[in-house]
C-alpha cells in the first residue's frame, strides 16, 4: 500500500465520536479546490472540490484536544477514493487513514502575516488560554533551576573568551 503526504487546512472543527464497542474515532475534512489556467493565462476555479475525509482511530482523543478548524496539518497515511453525484454536481471524497499527523507551525511574520490580518492557529489559541504561550520571545537566560542551563564538568571555556589553546572553538 502506498503512503501519501497530505498538506492542508482543517475545514471544520474535528468531531470526536465513539463506536458501539467504545473505541474513539476523530473525523475532520481537508478540501482541495481545483484550478486551471484559462485562455488569458489566469488561474480560475473549476468549481470542483475534492474532500479528504480523515478518520483518526489511533490516539483520537489526543488529536481531538489538539486539532482545530483552520489548523494547517501534514498527514502521512493512505487514502481510498469515493465518487458521488448530487444534482448533477460530482463530489470526490478521499477517505484518509493517517499513520501520523502533525500540525504545521509557522513563526508570525512581521506586520501581521498574510495581508496584515493573520488569524491565530488553534495551537496558539489553546496555549494562550492555558498560559503556556505569550506570543513573546523566550527569556534570554535559562531559568535558575534548569540543569541544562549551565556548564557542568570538564574544564572547557564555553564563554566568549578564548580557550587556553588559543582557538575559539569547542575542543571536539
């Protein structure tokens, strides 16, 4: 079975449900709008949208807490095509079974991002509410209780001063 990488934005709030046997399953959709070049060389919408319906079985409750509508995601998994027609309009649905899902995080651009009005991702919203993300730069100095924040052991000089051997690089 082939594995695919799917990159897109979650189109609706993920829905967590349970099967009759009590297993959780999370479902959400990622749309793909098809475009083509017209005679003038301009891109135009064809009116067709392919929907990728994602059903998360493994760790569904974890993903339900961490994925939200509008989040940019990268999914590795397999898919199966379903084609249906309603009122003369063709619908393509790809059922995706993910092996791995990751949210794509981008640093905010100066001036507010795209068009000056970039919305916050679900990650930024949820972590601001929990007090874990302030939107500011991390502190310049490590916390005093940080065991990795200070040099320990050895006689190496990792500061801005030159080492005893006259070189300005770590000894490895």
